[in-house]
C-alpha cells in the first residue's frame, strides 16, 4: 500500500472548545471539500491514501473529530455527544474557510453530515451545506444500527475469518515480528466489513477511543432520522456497497428522504474506497463536477 504523503498544510483549530487536528491536501485555490471520517472517535488517516483522489480536483480538508486521533484530550470525565460533533463541523468549516460547504462523509461521518444538515435546516448551525456525498453512511435509525451490529458479529464469526484468526495464533508471528503480528491482527479485526476479507490488508490501521464512541452513540438514544431528513434540500449523492453489513435499506431510506437515489456498488462491503475505488471515485467526481458551485479563493 502506498505511503500517506504529508499534507500541504496542517494545524490545530482555535475556534473549537478543544483543539482539533486538521490537514489539507490539494490546490489551495480549488473548490473545497470537508471530509468527515467514521468512528465515532477514530481519526482521519485511515481514509488515506485512497481518499486523496478527491484532492486531484479539490482543496481537501479533513480533521480528527473530537475525542479521536490527535484530537484526543485527557479529561476522562468529559461527555462528548453528537451535538458537540455537529457544532465542531460548523466551527471547522468556518475557521478553515470551507465555503461553499461541500461535505463528503464516510460511515459515521455520513451520519454526522446528515445530522449537521438537519440542524442547519432548522437554523441550529451555520453555514448550511451546499451539497452532500454520503459513502456507506452509518444507519439512520437505532433498529438499523442493531441490525448492523448483528450482521458484523456474524461475519466476524464466519468460518473463513475464524480460520484466519486460528492461523495467526498458531503462526508464532507474535514472537518473531510483533509489528507484523499487530498488522495482521488488525486486518482480521476488520475483515467482516469487506466483501473479500483479503482486501483488509489495504486499509490503513486505526484506533477508536472506546469511551468517546460509546458516549456519542448513547447521546443519540433511540434515534430515527427518516422524517427529519425531509427538511434537507441540497444536492446529495448516496453510495452503498452491496455487501456492507450496514443494511442497504438504511441508505435507501436516507436517499429517498433526501430526494435522491442510492447508488449500489457491487462487489464491495463497507469500504468501497479500498474495494472498488475506480467505481467510487468515478461517481464522486461526476457528482462534484455536476453540482459544484463556482469557488473563489476570496470566499
């Protein structure tokens, strides 16, 4: 897998309640995109290097969301909820001049993008998004999330994944090469997300801050976005891998509520930017070209 190149610019926000680590790639005068990673409480770098394809035509801005990656902080008593994450999106977009605001959200980042759009439509945050691209978004209802958790558990317990786990334990790799063992263990831990478990080797490893992840999901309670998404009226692309453990019906319902259709990517699980990059980036580039408002560096 190619190495992740250094960003063109990087730093920590000053307008957010806690400093958030951000990076930029691409031409600084190109139309901007705000890329939201998954998790919650992961980090931006596991989307790279593949998602840097978006920087071919755009100024790509992304950041580690509050509580994860280099945006972690030491207050174990802090409760981080979805509203905190939504407000951070608004502050990051304003501080880093992502205007007009195009959001590309992956997994939890897709759900966060929808939460942000709903709050913006209600006047709760500014600026409103100009367009949304949602890649295998996290489930838009609590029941769909439970169905995803069950499907992922079943996949992780599947015979082919169990065999990989047993093979690793019997290999003696832990004693011979601890780093290689950790890499292989990571690949097996995410194998259930992929249509082909072998493709997990092409995903950049990442960690999730467990207590923050739990805090964010708990803050959503028995959530259901289906009705509230009807208040969002912006150009939207929704894509979903056919073999994603997240129910396809969740993305289809989100697309209908947003007035669009869900594009299904065949032979892909939850990680189409790894499994089917040509199909995914063809869709994304076409959508961004067709719906993109003109951008001026002075905006």
